[in-house]
């Protein structure tokens, strides 16, 4: 691996880029949003094989394989044969972030520097397999090795959080905290919506037969999450529409939905109402609100039926924010206790909508390039589009948003390398001084996330 990878190619900027990167790499990892299963860390079982470790949990990989007609069932069974199949199709990932992350994992975790090919597949598989049997390759040992200060998981409304409570008693070298994600009770069109309402009532002892009782139950759960270390909530919505509805109308709508009259228009209204209600609660209890709109989940019903949810067939849709968030911002946009991080899968709104919003409202920060745009090119497009209006300090640094545990440190490292190169070019263009760039580097790598997420 080239020592200056992703730092840029301008020989005049490279010395400063190296210095900036050295500054950034010294910081521990703050991961305020992700999808690692906390049970993985608590059970601390050795990883079984390279497929379980690197391929199965990474939907970026399985999605691309599916695009060539390779089903998930072909990755099951004999793991060595699955690995060979993966190697035969490794060419699919050329110039993708998945290729970058995988080779970074190979080199940083396993001291493997050769390319994955059909010829090298078995040799690489065996080398990884040998390392997985060593005591320093358990999840807890890797957590310390990765220098993770905080890892936030994503947890459903009525999740007991017993795993987090047990993890809090262990010496991991850092913290594992939950994140409150109430999507299951906020969207009536979800198949599990009514059951999730019942689970919420059971978990809190609060009747959810009325909208007022439902909101009180949510407040109880939010406090429960805070008591277990949570500092944020997360909301995965199709669009960020918010609506301020009269109290009587909200009760009427809720009772209609509970009765089973779940029409698309009523469901959309309820989602918009709930997004504002979640924001109101955030202004009360201080949990940072993360907004992830714009993904049409489980787009292929056949794939969802065959393999289950979240198997790589979520597709971005056009998403706008200014009109949709106005009701929310009119009410809590300047509330001193309200904080919101906005993500998007629609790059067309970076400079037109999101940067102007974050550049005006003290409660708003922009999340980094998300999902399909979490790439070197995506990071550059994002920085170029938002910095002139929102600057660096209306963002929250890098967020890995991954369920692939071993990719966490390499994703942060790649982002730090990119930002070091970007800042060095800003200095060479006389837009920043070296001293300013060094300060921004530390803030992007660590302080922005730590401060805004109250970590």
C-alpha cells in the first residue's frame, strides 16, 4: 500500500497533507452512528472464517455480487468455496470504495499486500483463517486495537438494552452506547407497526390506546435509552416531511390507524406528525436527532421475501428538505436544547438546500456523505458543494454507518486521508493557512462529532 494513498498527487501539497494526516490519525475513533450488533462484542466469540468476517455482514459486497446474478445462497455452505467465488468476481469492485476498504483491511489487519485473485484466493483465505484463531482477534481485542473511544449502535424502540448494560461493565478501552430508533412505531405501513406499538406499551407499562399515551410511552423509552448511555436518536424515513397537526386531529388519526384503517395518505400524515413529535421530544431531553431520509427500502419484494430485509436492494429517491422541514424548524429550529444531523442520498440538494439550512440554523449540522456516496469521489463532491456556504464547523466529521465491524477503522482512515489531502489543497490555493488547516484537521477527525453528539 502506497504511504501517500488518497492524500493527493500534487508534490507541493503532499508534505502538508502528510503532516495533516499524522495529526488526524493520532485521534481515537468516535463512531456516533453505526449498525454493529452489540451482541458480537459481548459474546466475544472468535470469527469463524473470512466469509463470516468480511463478506456476509457487508451489503455493499453482496449487492454487487447480486448484480451479476450471484445469490446469497451461493455464499453459504462451504466458506472456502464461497471465498473462491468472491475472488473470481473481485474485478467487479475495481475503483469502488469496497475494493479500497477490503485491501486496507487485508494490509492493516492481516499483513496481506497481494491482490485478491482466483489464483491467490485460497492462500489469502488460509492466512486470514490462521489469524482468526489467535487470541488478539476476538471482537473485544479488536475493539481495543481499533482505538474506538465510542461506538454507537442502532436499536429499536423497545429493545431491552441488556447487552449494553453488560458491555458497560467490561474494560473495552471505550464505550458502546445505544441509539434510539423508533421507526417501528412511527410508520403505520410497516408490517410490524401494530406489534411494535404493543411492545412499546408492554415495555413501559403505559397504555398506547391514545395518542397522548403513545407519546408518553415514547418519552419513557427515550429516558430509558439515555439512562443506558444514549446521546442520540435516529430516524430512517422516506422523506423528511413534517406537519403540525391540531391535538384533536392527532388523536383521531391515531385511533383510525389503530383500528386498521391504514391508507397511504393517512400513513404519510402520521409519519410527518411523528417526525415533528420526535423533534419536540429532542428539544426536551437533548437527544441529538439524526435524520436519514431518501431510501426506498426493500425495493425488490422478491429479494426481501427470499432473503429478508436489508439485503442490499434499497434504492435512493429524489429528496427535498426546505419545505418539508419548515414546520419542525419553525418550532424548534432555534431551541437551545435541540440538535439535528441531516443526511441525504440526493446530492442535488447539497448546495441548494442543506448547506444554506446548516449555514443558518444553530441546531443543524450536516452528516457526511452517506451510503452510496461514502467514497473518495463522493467526499470530494460533498466538500466542494457544502463548504462555501456551511463551512467545516456546521458538519459533524466522519461517520462510518456500518455493520461490518472490521471496516470501521479503515473507513475512518480513508476519510482522514482524504480530508488531509483536501485541506492541504485549500492551503495551496491560499484559502487557509497551515495553522488553520491543522486546527480544522483535528476538529474533523475527532472534536466535531464528540462535541455535537455530547460524547
